[in-house]
C-alpha cells in the first residue's frame, strides 16, 4: 500500500505542481513584458513535459538510470502509439501543415541520433550540451517561423502550446492580469517545490515497486512511470481531438517527443552522465525508432492519421506492453 501511495501521490504532485509552475512563470513573464509568442513557444509549450524532466533528473541522481531513460523512451513510445492512437480514434488527425510534416522529420532525426549515440557510447555531458543546444536552435527557428506568419502553417511547438492553453485558459499569456509579480513568483516557486517532491515520491515508489515485486527498474520506467508522466500530453491531445483539431493533437505529440529527447535526454546527460541501460539500448530504443518512423509514414503518405491507423497504433502499444512485462 505504501508503494502505491508513493506512486499515485508522486504523480498527483507532479501534475498539480507542473501546472502551478507554468501558470506562475507565464504570469511573471507576461507582467515583465515578454512577448506572448515567446511565452507560448517556451514556458507554455513545454509545460506538460515538466513531470518527465523532473522525474528523469531525480532518477538519474538516485542512480536509477533504468527509470530515468525508461521514462524518456517509454514516454516517446506512449506518445506515438497510445496517445496518437486514442486521439486519432476520437478524431482523425489531418496533417495539412508543411511545417508539421517538417517537424515530423525533425522528430525522426532526433530519435535516430539518440538511438545511435546510446548504442555506441555513454551519454556524457558533451552529448547533453549538443542536445540542449539543438533544442534551443529548434525553438529559435520555430519562433522565427511563427513571427513571419509564413504560409506553410504552424509548427509542432506552436500546436503544443495551443493544446495546453486550450486545456487551461489560465496558461494563456494575457496582458490583462491583476496581482503582482511577487504573488505569481510565489505560485511558480510553490509549483516547483511540488514538482520536486512529486518526482522524489514517484522515483522512490518506482524503485520500491521494482525491488518488492522483482521487476526490472527499466520496465517500471518504461511503463508505469512513462505513462504516468505522459498524462498531461494524453489529456491535451484527447481534448484537441474532441475539438476536431487533429493537427493540434499531432503537433502536441511531435513537440513532446522532440523535447523528451533533446531537452530531457540532454538535461539528464548533463546532470548525471552515464550509459543508457543495455535493455533499452538493445530493444526499446529500436521500438521507439520504429514507431516514430511509422507515425511519420502515416502522416506523410495520406496526410492524415485516421481511425484505422489509430487502431493499429493502439494495438501496437498493447503488444509492446504485453511483450516487456514479466
């Protein structure tokens, strides 16, 4: 019972704390005169990834690389199969934007790079710097594209931001805000504390679960931890599907997967450099690469991911979970 209390309590603190952290940070940035577009493409766009970031960092520092990297890889697999499948069944995802198709290729490229690096060498601080630097460059290019109002349509980061703002209007940048910067800063600080505590509880619960039931920490990271920290992406994508905004749901998934690899993977390598567990390198990384390629093929060939493709993706996730569970 204590193990499940830690797991569920950790997830609740992560999600609630992550929302408060982003809400407070957005309000502070808005009051300081930061451009709404900049806020949307940075603070808001990656708000749903705060649970994954903190959990992987906490796990890496606790010498639990199976949970740290299992969370990253498992979240990407869940995004591409579980979340994309559910969203497509609710409402077919039309990928009409040239920018979205381009970002799909970017997603495939960064996943391929992660798989290759993890296969041939430990993920050291040099690789972490490269990944984080690539994320900064990607966000900068996305900002330039959105600012220019180019005809190719919105990119993945913009759609990820839009999906989160539509889920909670309190996260939308606004110039009409009451209160003070101090209050907003305290909200953000309180959210940060909750996220850190939630990450600690979740990692402790996952490690205890693995030891108590003789299950690999890597399997726990790939399944329970990864799906739990991906709940915000699931909610935002499902709501986008209900609103018949399949392109927003697809962009949310693509943006999340890019950030998971470059942002969370890069930060983990910087804070706690080391090898990715052999189980992930030899199997799960290639599953992640395969399902990412499948998602891109679905998006490029018919320019849509319909209910039939969604059912295939969901079935693929069920098969994957069945295969890796003891």
